[in-house]
């Protein structure tokens, strides 16, 4: 990731949100604009659910279409418009994870269906994201934001006493993702092509084993392994 700005109090691990249900292709700079030629048909979209996950800036979107369709979601993430990855094939049931909206933002969501040669879109749904945890410091961007990479991300595990809050910030220094429990994480990294996080809770200085967690971007724990001893980092070993 190319960046001309520096984020105070953050590490410089870059990330790109890719894969099913995560921001993929930026569509427009501002506003929620459907693809050209889209027919607005709210009746095509049934049982629409847009709910925050365990990470309150991330929304789980589920819906049913009146007929099989290749679906995806347009949504605003701060001052940008994003597309989630389209379904692999025409389905009746659809689901997407919206990752990328910053804290204290109004999020606009529009469902899109490809039905044969026709593009159908829903009305616009509106949600909001909360403030970040008060323990997280206010970040400032030093440099010219206009020249920074707009789709860039940085990982900032911030520690407080005996706990820490792994967080993701965008190129404007806004918190877009955070995860809280009782652990102290010395190291964090992305896994599975940007679809989950690896977090190392070493329990350094305590007479207990640490934990290596894989956490989904919706905040659910996908895997947990015991780590013996005062470990503060790890190395990836290539598999055959």
C-alpha cells in the first residue's frame, strides 16, 4: 500500500479488504448511485435484514429475492461507495458482510440483483455506526491526505494496562474496525486473504498459557489455539 501520510499511535501494517462480502471495487467518490440502467423494484427484495455484528461498524446483510439472481450490495464507507463481491451464481438467498464504514458515520445500503440481462436495485436503506471505544486515542494524519492511498488501511493494536483493542484505521485516521475482550494482544495480522484477523494474546508475565485467535471480521472467534510461555510474536511457515 502506498501512503504519503503517517498515522500517530499506529503500526504500519497495510491491508486490502478483499473477498466475498468485503469492499472490493470502488464505484464512485460520493453518494449512493446505482449502476446505470438499474430498475428500482423494492418488491424483488424480500426479508431484508441489515444488522450490526459483534464489531459495530460491520453490518451483516441478508435478503431473499423473488427469483434467482446474482446479488451484491452497494454501500457507503465514509466518503466512498463500495461494491461487495457478487454471488458466484444465481440464488434466492443472499448474504454479504459490509466492512469499511468508519465510526460515527451514516451508512447507505442498496441491494443489487442481476436477473438474466436486467439489473434490479432496491430502495436505499440507512444505518449508522457508533463512536469508537473511549479508550482508543484520537488519531491525526500528518501529511497530505489528498495524496495518500484512499483505499489503504492500517492495523493499530492499542494497549491499556492489562488489555488491548486491535483496531483498523483508514487513511484519514478514522477507526473502521475494533475488537474487544479481556486479552492483551502483542501482535495482530490478517489471515485468509483479508477475511479474518490473527491475534496473539501472550499473557506475558502471567503464569498461564496465551492464546492465538483467528477472529472473523464480524467479531466471531473462528479458531483458538493455546500458546505456551511468554510469546510476543510468531512466524508463518509455508505449507506444502
